[in-house]
């Protein structure tokens, strides 16, 4: 009887897990929309409207800024950042996007980092800023503008909803009194990783491609992006939002950047 009861329990858990997984997939398609992105010329499934992206970015910006020491007080450096950032937006296809771009220099002089929030809020830390000449800085900013124009934040939020549902399904499937809490957590984390990692790397490669396009359109030297890759590979970037986390190996990125330079004609 014990074995039969255990078998029925296992089948019940698997049935429930499959039901939850199906619900997660259905919810993903029902609660998200497919929209055409005129910058990437691709359809993408997103969880936020443009207005929601802008509002979310503005709401999150102050808190994230404080995590990196707040805004840097050097007016001249902020002016340089604005000059290069807005030149990229004005003179490239990014100007056709509806986002309100804003470039902020953060005071953190130890963390090599640059990131973008949905809607156009773009940040770079002092530690990374100080390593870059004008062309290299343009490359970093163009990459982050690529994330915004590519609507990667809205895409990732849509994907996160699916991931969360599948993780819950995985937790149900492996629940067993004989399992340790650590094993359950590892399995659930694995499910989420398998769903999300590849997608993030696609975003990074697309942003690299867009950065080359935007730099060429704005009159910057796209080969500086290759120099940025070398700087970042040696600089020990770290942290959940850093420019290198979840990114493909820099050798692959350099190869793709060279291909983009050839594609866009420079």
C-alpha cells in the first residue's frame, strides 16, 4: 500500500505541475502583446506599453542610482556624458523612438557598470566612465540605447512572467518529503535559468548590433566597441546589472561587432 500511495502521490504532483506549466504558458500569451519594432524590424512579445516603460524607468531610477553612490557631482563630466549621449540619439535611428532618454553619471568609482532601464534612463558608473575615451564612451552608451530601442526590458518582463510560472510548476513536480529544501531550490533555479539565460544573451548581441548602427549613423567610430570589449574583459565588471553579466563571451561579441561594422558599411 505504501508504494501504491507514493506512486499516486507522485502522479498527482506531476499532473498538478503540468497544469501549472500550461497555465503559465497560456497566461504568457494572454497577458502580453505582439508588437512590431520599427528599429529592429521584428515582432516582439512585450508586457508593457511604451508609457508604462517610461513610467517604470522613472520610478526605479532614484533607487538604483542610490545603489551606486548616487549621482556624481562633477558637472563637466556629466556635460560630456550628455553631449555624447544626446548626439547618438539625435543623429541615429534612436531619435524615432518615443522614449525620453536621460544619461546619468553615478558616483561609484569601484563598480565597472553601465545599464539602461525601460523607457530611456541610462546610467554609467564613475569606475567605467574614467576608463573610456569619447569614442569608447559612445560605444557603451549606444549599446544601452540599443536595449531601450530594442524594448528588451518589456520583453524580459513578459518572459519573466512565464519563467515564474514554470518555476512554480517545477517546485510542485519535485516536492517530496524526502527531498531537502536545498535540492528543491536548485531545481527551481535551474528551470528559471534555462528559460531566461539564452534570451538575455540574444538581447546583448542585438544591442551590440544596434550600437554599431547608431554609432555609424551619429558619426562615431564603431571599432571603438571592440576596444570596449577588451576593456571590460580585463576590468572585472561585477554585479547583477553590470555590462558583462549574462553577456556572451567577449570573443563572440567582437566577432559579431565586426560583422555589424561590415553590414552597416564601415
